[in-house]
C-alpha cells in the first residue's frame, strides 16, 4: 500500500468514525478505536473510551453535529495523521441552539485504528459551554 493509499484509508476511518459518533452509535464507532486510544478535548480532558466521552459531553451539550469543510491527511508509512476542519452546530445543555462554531480534530490512525484524537473548538469562547478550571469547576 502506498503512502497515498494509507492516507486515503485513514480518511475513510476517521470520517466514518466521526459520523458514527455524531449518531451516538458507540458500538460501531468503537471498531475504529485502538484499545489504548487517547482522546483529548478542550480543557485537557482525556478519555480512553467512548462511553466516558459521551457521558462527559452530555453534561456540556445535548447534541452536536459537524459540518466538515476540509479533511487533510498525510502518512509516513507507519501511521497517518488526519485533520478535520469545519463548523459545529447543535443544542447546548440548557436547550439553546448554536451554530457556526469552529473546530479542528487531529486524529492518528495506525493499522486501521485511531490511536490519538485531539479536539479543539470554540464552544467555550462562544458561550456554548462553561469553561472549567483544572479541578473541573466552572470558572464562572
């Protein structure tokens, strides 16, 4: 498999994974995740499993959808890095809708599995979620 083929395959893994997570089909999404995955959300919140991630997110917003604007990938032959860039929309924890919130996801795919997923977004900057301090307390 060429590096371009690896990068393309990684894009398929990542986009399918994100679509399944959006639908909250955790069983299907889990087939794309390595057992030792590190998923890092804003506020340096680390998750090793999808159930814990969804439980935490449920305290911050009711649902979120990704409008993907750009997917970029590169492979070094051993692993591929995929960047997904776009805008978020959804409903916050209080029931108010939001849209047009920037996000970037960076995912590492090795042997067809996501080993690392870094998430950056402007949800806190736009007042959708309440920023947390290092102890997990609201900073407002």
